[in-house]
C-alpha cells in the first residue's frame, strides 16, 4: 500500500492504473453527479441527441450479434474466419461509439476511474496513448539514443508504467537515486487485448564500461520470459525468471546510465531460454533468436552516489570498480621547467 | 480518333434532331434487342430556403451566441451613436433586452431583440415604410396543398411528374422514345418540350443518364405493336429555374410537383424502387 | 448554477475594456475628446478572452460540444450515403447504356466543349423571395437577323 505522500507524486496516468489495479474498492470513489437538467435547453437537447444515438447503435449491435451467431453456426463456409473478425470488430466499434458520448463515461475517464473491462474505456486509453503520450515517449527515447543503442526504433503500442516503492517513472528518462531502486519495481503494461498473451520483460543497462575492449557493454539486470499479460491483468508477475532483479548500480566515474525496461511480445507462444550471461548482453541478437517483437519501452537514468558502494558491498558482494580517464603524460614538461626530449636515443 | 471525331458527329446529330423536331413522325423509335429505348426527364426544383433547424441545432446556436457575447469586446456606444439620438435609444433598448436574455438560459438573444424591434416598428411610422420585406417560410401553396404550384415545400427538392391518359401506371416522370439517329440528351430536351410546353427555363445537367428503369410491355400491347417487348428508360437530370409546366393534353393530361416522400402516393412500388436512389432526400 | 447567471462578475481585462469604452472625462477643454475615443477604438483591441467555465457549467459545455460534433457527424454520414446511392445508380445506368447501345454510350461520355453553368442557380436562403416563383415565364423571342438577299 502506498503512503498518502507517495500518491501525490504519482502522475495522473499512474494514479489511474494504481486505482485500477489495487485500490478501487478501498478508497471512497466520488460518484458521478450529473448536471441538473431543465436549466440549459442546449444541454437537455444534447442529452436527448446522445441518448438517441446510443439507442440506435445498440439496436445495430443486436443485429450484428444475431449475424455473428448465424456465422458461427455455418461451419462449412470458407470465409467464416474473415467474417467473424469483421463482425466482431464492428460489434466492438458499435459498443465504443454508443458509450463514448455519455457524460458519465467521460467524467469517469477524466477522474481516473478507468475500467479496462469496458471496450469504451480501453478505446479511450488507447487513443490517449496514441495521440498524446506516444510522441513524448518517442521523443525522449530518440533524444537519449535508447533506440539505436539497444534496438532499432519501433512503434510502441501501449504505455509501460514503472513504479518503485514510493516513486514512479512518470516520464521516460527522469533521474532516480540508486537508493530508491534497490527493490524490484512493479511494471505494468497497459495493453488492450482481452485474451492473455505471453511477453518477455527485461531491464537493460547499455552504459556499463567494458575495460577490455575499451567500449561500453550492455548488462541485463532483469529478465523474465513467458509473462502472461492481458488488459485486465497488466501488472508483470509470474512467468519464468531467467535473471533475477539486480539493483541498478551506475559505476563511479561513469556518466549517467539509462536503465531501460523493454516489453517484448512472444508471437509464437512459450519460449525456452537456457541461462543467459548478464554481462555483454546483446539485446538485438536475443530478440532475433527468440523472434520477439518489441511492444513497449520506458527508461530512467541514474548516476553514482554512496548508495552504489553499499549495493556493491551488500548485494553484489564485489569489489567496487572506479573508472576514470587514464592520466595523460604531459607532452612538453618533464620535471619542473625542463622540456622533455622529443627524440629518444636508443 | 474517336475522341476527335465525336464532337463533330455530335454537332451534326444535334443539328439533325433540331431540324426533325418539327416532323416527329418522320423517324422510327430506336429499338435495341427487343427493348425500345426511351429517355426520361428528372426535372427538379432545388430547395429555395434552408431547412428548419432541429431543436438541438436551435438550442446550440442560442447557447454559442451567448457564449460568444460573454467573451466579446463591449461596443463603445459613444463612438457609434450620437447622444440623445433615436438610434442610441433603440440600441439601448436592444441592449437591455439582450442583458435580460443573458440571465435567462431559455430566452435566446436574437428572439429578445426581435421582440423589441417589433415594438419599435409599431411605434415608428418611418421604419414601417422602410421595412425590408421578406417572404414567409410557409407559403400559401403549402397551406392550400396545391401540388401544381412551384411555391410549395420550399425546403425540399420538388420533382415534376406527369399523368398519361390511361388507368394503370398513369403517373411517371416525363419520358419519350429515343428516335433513330438521336441521342439521349436530345431526346430528353425534345420530349420535355413536346409534353410540357416551352414555358419553362430548364437546364440539363449533363449528357449522362442518372438512372435507368427497364420494364416489359403488357401482352396485348405487344400483340398490337410488335417489334418491342419492353422499354428501357434512361433518366436525364435537369433543373427548372422559372416557368410552369403546360401539359399538351394529348400525351400528358395532368402534372404535379412532388417531393421524394410524396412520390410513392402516385407511382407503383416497382417504379419508385427503381427511381428512389437518384432522388434527393431533402 | 447556470452558466450565465454570473455575468456580474467581470475579469480584469474586461473591466479595462469597459473603462476604455466609457466616455473619457472632460479635461479642461483642451483638445478634442473624440480623438481619444477614436484612438482607443482603433488601437486598443485586446485579445478576446474565452469564458472560463468550471464545475457543472464546464461539464454541460463539454456534453453540448460532444453532441454538436455527433450531430455534424450524423449529417455528414447522411449526405454521404445519399451521394453514394446516386453515384451507384448513375454508374449502373451507364453500364446498362454501354450494353444497350454503343452509339448512345459514346455520345453520353463526351464532354461538351462549352461547359456552361446557369447563373439562375441559387443556393437556399433563410426566407424566400417575396415575389415567389415566376410561374409566367416565357422564353425570350429569338431575334433572327434579317437576311440580305
């Protein structure tokens, strides 16, 4: 359970999912108070029009459902599958458009009472992501070069919400403190499919120095495969943990590290991953090997502070490396005031 | 090649049909695969006035007008009106009525002003004389339900239908057989003039038909006039801008201007089904 | 609370505006005060402020705007359906004409070289003309130029 203080710091989107996931029943939710009718004629007429449209669409929906039942009965039709998907799409479209203009639905959506069981709310959340959040996310991902560094640019389909105990990644790329991220986060992927699909969830740090090769390497800090997710179960839990969570530990002497959480769909179902080496992890070849398709991304940044030393000592139980630029020999001055020899006599 | 020669051919055809218009019986009707080809005319009078706004539209316009006024820059009345003038007094009356309407959501701004203006006009003789005259949205023909008048149903599109001297399928759009060597649009123009007289200002929209209708002749008709078992009617679209239909009382004995909704009262269901899609709803 | 019941409360910029619109105080008779008014009318045009709705009024406003969009959508769909029906009918007629007679079809697809549009064509107005329809139209008499023999 989050403290009151913590809730205030969470963004509205995160707040909505919080409510959605846990506290819908426990917190006293305000009920919708419809504006008084018979005061403003325009409002009354608007309500009438909306109600008419709703009625019409529901009558159409009934017809579509009858047609659906008929198509389901007909077994020997070669186009049955196509017809079914088209009719189902039409039915969902009708349901969404019938409810979309309802003042109460709009009010509930705006006040964070989102019910992902309802097609209309799913539609609204998806539209909000596509219209508003996606461009911001992509901007951050491209500006901070997460995309070419870890994997190619892709089209995220839904929002990834990362919540650490009392802190959440509201916007991709914010700075967190290493002390705040010691325990594993609650990751939720706000997807829109009713059926359960399997995903791979991983956390990558692409900024670990590789001293041998004099370059950077990727380190996989967390790897879960076969995580079942659906629109009513967006929180990452269960599945097979290949690499248990290692707290982010940006090394001393390095610049900021981008801790990236990737959500990858497993289109061909369950996958078997033998043990993987977390150091020198290659995300691109991993994705190719298991034929995964990236669906969501989020990341935060961290720099070194004293907590990292504690993580090294207590959790990793390693000697903490300290990085820095190699000392540069002065070209011109050897001892005090004396110029070094340009040519050495061998 | 065809494209270049056709206009010339067409010109010739038009010329021929015009010269033969005086001697109608000179030519045989065109028959193709046992169907006589006919050209029908959908003569329409477009809506003369805007349609009535729905209750929601009206309420929405009033609402947005008030919202607009709330955010508008106030009029510097001293700049526009001379102190103590009639114009200033009137404007002040209007303004007071508007302020009253702003407080009452059920009263619209334009209606409030209209009321004061009526009062002002009653009081003033000069304004009565200079009053701008407008026609009524509901015409006399509507009240009398005169289906021959073109002043009726001003919000709707009217179509001309004519009555042939027979019992069955008497009412239909004006139509006539296309003659050998004649084109559809020529035949349409000729037929309209023959059946409905010259006193109409008509514009034919194009040369392409907007719809068609095929039917079989009754058997006794076929026995009497062999050569064709049915007819194919291609409808040509036209607009009327002035004038009135004068039936020739030979081929056509009566006429009416009707809307799409009224058409089923006159024609058979098959005929209506064949033509309904090419007519405007409003 | 009604949206328009709070007309008495005015924002700062609106108050300034009203002051600008009010007659300028008479100052010692030097200069024409009308010039001051003209200056204000011509140059002091602050931006129009949008009414800040809140609470119930805002909820009502949003519902009304939604309904208006819905209404426009319905109208557009109705119009498109009608146009599509007309188009299908026309295309069916042209197909039939092509099958019936090649000569008539070719004549129908030719565009006239003199595309004309009648200036008598009018769009609907709010009220009809007070004269009403001209039922007594007669076509203008053609003036045939006298032939010189």
